[in-house]
C-alpha cells in the first residue's frame, strides 16, 4: 500500500466519511456483490476494513481478478469519468466496513479539497501500472513464476505477519488462480509442488508464505531457467 493511498485515505476519513449523504454498511458475508458489470456508475466506494476484489467474468463464467482492494483505498472510481455504467464487478473477499459516496458529493468534496485530485491521479497511474504488470506476467511468464510473484505481492499487501518470516494470506487457491489468470487445477498442482519444497503451506481459504526471501529467490531461479530455454 503506497503513501498516496495512506494520504488519500487520511483525507477521506478526516473530511468526507461523516458528511451527510455518505452511506455506511458492513457486508455480513463473503462474495456479497457491491456492484456488477453494466450497473449504474453513480457512486465511489471507500474500504475502511476487510478486502474487496475487482473482477470480470467471461461468457463461460471464468473469472479473472483484476485487483484486490485493501483498507484505506477508494474503488469504483470509474464513476468519475464519462461512462454511465460499470465495466467491472466488485465483491467482498473479507467482511469489513465500506462507505458509499454518491458521485456528485465526491466531486464537490474534490473541489473543496484540491489535493484529492493529485492523489487520485497517482492512484490511477499506479493502478494502470499494476494492470500493465499483470498483462506482462500473463504473456511472458509461466504459472509457477506468476504464483511466486503474486505470493510476495499479496503477503506484503494483505498478509498477516505470523512471525519474522511467515505471512498468512486470506485467499483460496481458486481466488489465486483467478488473480494469476490460470486454471484452478494448474494452480493447485503448482502450489502443491511449492508446498513440497517448503515455500508455502496450504489451508482452507488461506495460503501461508514461509519466507519472502525464499520466494523471491525461487522466482529469480525460475526466470533464469525460462531465459535459457
């Protein structure tokens, strides 16, 4: 989570969330839908706690997770553009507290707090960079490398530190598969291979990383082998 998110989150928490017209709710179940493709783009959301996934689903029902939203982040920012409807869907990954801000109210807030525009621009640039990295990984890297890369990224972004080296990541194997753009079966097979090597432990809706340094080293080794092929 970058400093721009912390600064933007602090601005939103301090000056916006208590304004009249902002709705607050706590989804009480995993996979609760917040909005879906084609629904009106008339609000922006702020995640105070929990986790949210931004995703798209293909014609055959295959899902790809585009982004995992962490506490302190805004999402649903497409409403600030000219498109009248959503191009992606948002669902709860982990129960928490969410605020819904009507589009007009948020735009008025931005006018009275000009710094918000700068933070929004940085947020948009970083999200574009993340999507470009996802495309690069999908096109140029195999499943094992993608898993290693995302386990490090997820551990730092949403992982719970267990001890000096270990991190617990609250995602299922299926959700990881959707995030890396692979089948559930291939992801499970690769994770089991990594588990036998002592790099990860598998649990119900939980992945435990043994060491970030070991994952990084394994990713570097995997990339080096691919380059020699």
